[in-house]
């Protein structure tokens, strides 16, 4: 015999009460862990530990929840737990409602204190001066490539390390207070977003063509559209939520493979090996303008069986023409037995940027 609606709701209430009791029990253990960490001056943010928990839960899951759902729920629990141990302030490339803000909340939850800052250098400086414990910045987009300013700041601020990476699909929403599309006269967004949502715009507005108004951020687009009944915004989900702007259409981008990789940076941070790590390095070769200098350097990694997943050059700004530094990503942790000797061999030209759990 099936249960009535009221009976089902009662069962849900019972489960919710059990969940609350178990979460409070978990926080009791978290408090004890925090006390031990403070005594031993141990790092509180452990992305490799968080990934191991999600992997274990997903592998043993026999219910209706998908891995993505498990991850979303437990990342929020982890964020609350960390703030229970030590309140976290997170700086990110603003403004509020940006995709970087969305990436920050995906890892540090709704309970952390956030600092939106105007440029990437300001995010690094906030972490450098201990005004923020962590900084979130974009490092690359698979459509647009690497972010040069992030690379320059990683090179300049050597006591800041990469603590984690956040790969995030970039989805745009079409949002407006007016659900009658024929009354939309303006659409606000960043100019790059118009190009990435061209097929949606052409299919949705076949006859009348609204004016496309470029603005400096998708969050500003949402703010402008909120106050104009004849306007809409192409914006991030978090921007629409931030300004209570109704989303009429979701995931309107042309490409389903638009990803941005964000980095979490922290001062004097070093994660523990997880068994599935990535290491980022900066190589300043003294004679990078000489033929074969890069190949000679890379051969040592090849002989050690180390898989290099990315090599990008950047002007070294040393005052000499054609001098470059090279950003290198490789599979493995700096403390791995086959990696450590190679890095030590080239210690005079290598800057270690961080080892962290590999997510992309």
C-alpha cells in the first residue's frame, strides 16, 4: 500500500531530523580535528582528502544520487567544516556574480567570507598580505587559452602556491524580468558572450533584433536588466541569482565544451600526495634563445618517464630580446620518487608553483 502525501512528508521530516543530528555529530569531530591541527600547525584545507572522501562515497553509493550530486552536497559540508575549524576569507577576481565568484563558491561554499577584487594582481596581493587566506583566479579557457596576467603573478609572487584547481563548464543563462520575448529591446552582456551564444540569439530573435549592448561583466548585465522591463541579460547563473533576475533559458552557449580552469592560491601551501596529482613549474632557462636549449631541458623529464601535459612560453621581461620563461604542467607530485630528483637537478632554473589534486 502506497503512502499518502502527508505520510511521505512526515517521513521526509524524520530523515531531515536524522540528517541534522548526524551533521552536528560530524561537526563535533571536526572541532576535535581543528584543535589537533592548531596544536601541530597543520593545514586545514586538504583538497586531496576531500576528493578521497567523494571518491569513496561515490564508489559505495547504491542510491539515487549521482556523483555530481554527492560532490555538490559534500563540498558544501566540507566548506562549513573548514569554517567551523577556522573562518575563511576568500579573494577572487570580481565583480560579484562573475564566473570566478561561481568557481569560488563551488569549492568554499556559501558560508565563507568573500572579497571581490578588480584585477588578478589585487587577488594575489590580498593573499600575499594575509588579507585573504585563499585567492581564486582563472588560469585558462579551452576556447581562449591561458590568462597571461595569472602566469605573470605566479612567477612574481614566489611564496604563493597553487593549492587546487577548479575546472568549471561555462554556462550562460538568458535572464529578464519580462518573459515576453517580443518586448525585449536590449540585451546586455560581455562582448565575448554574444559571440559564444550566437546560435541562440539568431534562433530566438528571428524577426526583431534587440540591440546588443556590451558591458564590462555579465554581473553588471544582470543588474542593468533587472531595472529595465524591456531588457535581458546573458549572464552566469550566480549573477542571475545574486540579483533575483528570472532565468528564462539556461545553457544557451553554442559550445557544450566551453571550460575554464581556475586556480586556488594560498601562501606557503603544500598538499600531500593523493596518487593522482598535477605539478606546475616555471622554468627560466638562461639561454632560452639558443637552439635546442628547451629540448635539452625536457629530455631529462622524458628519460624519467614523467608525462608533461602542458608547456607554454611567456616573455621573461628580463630586458633582453627573445628571453622566455616556460610554464610546465606534469602528472605527479613534487615528492614522487621519479619527479623529485629531476626537479632537484634543475633547481637553479625551476620555480615550483604547486602540486595539487588533478581534476582536469
